C-alpha cells in the first residue's frame, strides 16, 4: 500500500513529503520531471532518507516510473524523468 493512504498523522514529515511528491507529479503530468526533496520545497531538503523511502514505495507499488534513481551521487537523491503511471494518476484523482 502506498504512503498516500496513511491517514494517521497529517503533521508527519513523511506524510507531508508524500503528499507533496504526489501533488508535484500530478501537476507535471504527463511530462516527466526530475524529482528531489528540494524541488518539493525547502522544508523537505533535509529529508533525504524519507524521500528515498517514499519514491521507492511508489515505484514498488507501480504508481511511479523513473528513468533512474540517483542516491549518494550528488547533494541529494534525485529521481530522473519521474512520471506517474496510469495507476498513480488514477489513485491521485481518487485521493
């Protein structure tokens, strides 16, 4: 189950980061984007580990497709050419 369905703590940094990730991707759809914590907002720039968990979960759940995922090669993790899949678009419309 993807993180966007976790209703427990709306103030949690992971929940807010997940919501920001999905909103950014939905706004950019159908164009692929380079996705990183800083692109989602300055409040997320120190959240590299949470960002990696969220992106990996979205990929594993079939909601996100990326050309490649760079971790540990620059200042922050970056998902290159990230785009919501059909399943991802459908789930962001419902939520």
